[in-house]
């Protein structure tokens, strides 16, 4: 080793002179540009984006073009959940980038640089912006894809759409802040797991955790709502996330040496803002929202728009009027298979919401009398109830089949007594007729019946808007209908119209109904009614 090399390795006792501010600023932004590129190319972030894209492609492929029924005021918040993957990737990438020199033992070399540590930290914090920009592009693409579906209804919230990219920005800043406290390479992955635990706590509705984490998760079983009936403190949550992000930024800078009065004052102000706004998120339902919900539940006709399509009047909340086309496919499919006299009668379908479906584990009874009075006032007597949920999955398919059965029951048995619950069970030939009309209406309702039957024992039960009002069909009648679905629809329809008086009569036996419709009767055809309300009829 030469003398020159030896001297070069000796510690330099002379500290570098501070660079002029404009030179330091130029160096800082040059470093920021380099770190931005490094984070975007980091394997952790690339893997997260790839996984996000793969899940999106799988979802689109599994649903198909005809299986999408997006409600955009729900889809905007669903986009936040999928962005947790890029958020975790950004956290790990920025953390590893900020600890790179520590992990490689090169941190002492920075002592000869004129760029102070707080400026280097600021450059790493700036590198959290590109992942957030990528998240914004993904969010825009996702909501545009959902909105492009011909069955899309509703409108997204800009605040909900912004929240996802802000979560990714927060995660990236958290990775840098964590690096200022520990150079461990394992800190980033553990922090990502902690982020996931906060989201899990929100999803499980752990007390006090719904809005503590990055995303406020709603129950996937809850029916969609019109925007003016929703209660999500999204603006307060966005301010909360922004304040927490600011706290992380200033904490990282303070840890890196920027301990001036403005930084400390800003840290205190942002921390106080995060605490105050975090508490505001948990305010109870405003009185005016409670009043709007009560009015929409008991008097939906006052807020709805109606249109007449051939034989049926469809009424829906303004944001859901586009869903009437999907309802009409079912009503047309049912009316096409009944005698002309029945098909020519006037029918109405009214969309309703019910907020007493599950209160402290108790299922409530819908306000049937108020609904009947509302229907009479708006000249749609005997309107068939349809909810806001719709789809081809287990939940949406159940809503679809439930509406089809209610409408078919209205066609077969008539309007019934105003304000009174429907029969809790369909029996014998009447059950076969109603269920077959409902199931054959569309391919989706047929699939929904098969799916529900696989998940049920001894028959099926369909509720009205998750209330205590429900209608059941026994196993033998369900089996007859499943056999009928394997036969040509027109052939079964011809047989049904030829024997309509018998097949629409609940006193006609299940075995006789099967014979009239041309399928074998189940061996237990007359035993399915034992122990049920059908036995007394």
C-alpha cells in the first residue's frame, strides 16, 4: 500500500465547510431524484404493484363483463383496500433506501459531505411521492374501469379516491421515519405487518379501531346506500391521515438534526391536529342524518324517480335508477312465462332500504304498514320490494333471487293484504311454480338458486332486506325446480300455462306439480311439509 493510500484512509480531522444554501439545495434535489427512481424500481414496490395488478386481472376475469354490478360510492372505498399492497411495498422500499448506507457500513463516509443529514432525510421523504402518484394512477384506472360497466350506478366520492394515495404516501414517509430510529432491515416488514394489523382491527370492528388505522373498513354484508344516507367521516379521516403524515415527516427531520423552533412547533401542532381530528371521526350519527334515514326507510317514494317499462313501474332512488334495467330483465323473464291475463296486469317495483336488519344481533321487522301507505300515496299499490344490493356473488346473487321470488309470488298469488307480512313459507305446487318462474328468469337467478341450495339444508330461505320477514321453500319443491331448470324453458313454460289453475294452487301436491311439468317427483315429495306451516294448509 502506498503512502498516499495510507494517508487517504486516515480520519480527516477537518470538518467540511458548509455549502452555500443554493448548492445544498441543488444537491438535495439531485439526491431526491435519484432516490425517487430507486424506490420506483425497488423489488418490494414492484412486487406489490404486480400483485395488485394480478388481483385486479383475476377479479375481472372471474366476474366477466356480465357479472359486474358496481355501486361507485362503494367502489371508491374498496379501492383503498387494494392499495394497501402498494402502501406496504412503499414502506419497505423507502425504509431500505434510507438505511442503505447504514447496512453497508458506509455511513461514516457521509461525514465528508457538505449535505447535512436532515437534507438527506428530506430527499428520502420526497422519494415517497412517486409511489403515491402511482397509487393515484391505479385508483383513477380502477374507478374508470368500474364506471365503464353498463350496469354501474352511483357516483364516487373524490375524498374517498384521494384517501388511498395518501395512505401510500403515509406508508412511504413512515418507512423513512422508522429508518431514523433503527437501521434494522427487518423494521420495514414488521411495520408493514403492523399496518395490516390496524386494518384487520378496523375490519373486525374492534372497539375504537375503525378509524385509527389507514382505512375505515365497512361490513361487506352491508347493503349499498344512497350517498346522502351514508355515514363515513371521510373528510375528517383524510385530514387525520394528512396530519399523521406531517407528524412522521417532521419527526424524521427532527431526528436527523432539524430541531429548529419551526420544526418543533409544527410537530406539536400536527400531533394535536391528529389527536383532535381522530376523536372527531368517532362522533355519533348526526340528528339530521338519522331523520333522513328514517324518512327514506318509511317513505321512500318521496325521494324516488319512477319509470314505466311496458307492464311494470320501476321506482328507485336517484343514484340507482340505472339498476331498473337489471330488475326489468327478471320481471320480463317471469311475465313471459305466465298466462296473458296475468302478464297484462299492472305491477310495480319499489326500491327500499331497511336500517333495522341487525341491531345488536336482533333482526327487526320492516315497516310494512308504512310501506303500504307510501305505495298507495304514490299510486303503486302492492309494489314489490327490491333492495340496493345486486350481483352474482353469494350476497348479490341472494338479493337477486330474493327479488325474483317476491315478484313471482306477487304474480302467482296476487298482491296480498296491504301492510301484512308475506307467507313465511311457499307450499307444494305454488312453491314449485313461484320458484321456477324466479329461477328461470335469467341465467344469473338460476345460478343463484343452485348456489344457495348447495349452502342450505332441507330447503332454502330468502329474507327481505336482511329483516325478519322471510319466505322459505322446502327441499322437495326445490329439487323439482332444479330438475325443471335442466329442461328447455319454453317446454316447461307451455306446460305451466296449460295447467296454470292447478299449478298456482297451493293445495295441489308437489308430486302432482312434478307430473304436470314433466319431471319425476322426489321420493320425499309429501314429507317435506311435515313439521312446517304447510302442514296446516
